[in-house]
């Protein structure tokens, strides 16, 4: 708590709220968001640079394949990697 006091063990826990009073959405990772979008709109364009188009389902497959290959090389969820992307 902000006042330095510890809440009573039986005190209710309230979910975070936006200033409007609406409940905040549950915490999600980028992977959670990609999975939900691919589930809802698998054929929608996720990447379209004018030369190639990739759907959310295709992007999700690529991401999962890359994660699988990194795991096979010994990397885990807490390891950090660098990404080089060309413009």
C-alpha cells in the first residue's frame, strides 16, 4: 500500500481499474496477443510491405517455428537474444 501499511490478510483484493472505472484487461504477453489475433483473424494480413503479404496464421507459425529452433539450441524463456532487422 502507498501509506506503508500492510493490508489485513483477509482484506479483499480488487483488480486494477482504469480512471473511468473500467476493469483493466488481464496482463498479456505479445505472444498471447498474436495467438488471440491469429485465432480470431487467421487470414487477415499481419505483414504487408507492398511486396509480400503474410497472414496472422502464417506469422504465428513462423514465430512458433523460430521459438522451437531456439529452444533446440538451448535457449529458454528467460534467455535474451538480439534481433537484427533490416529496413
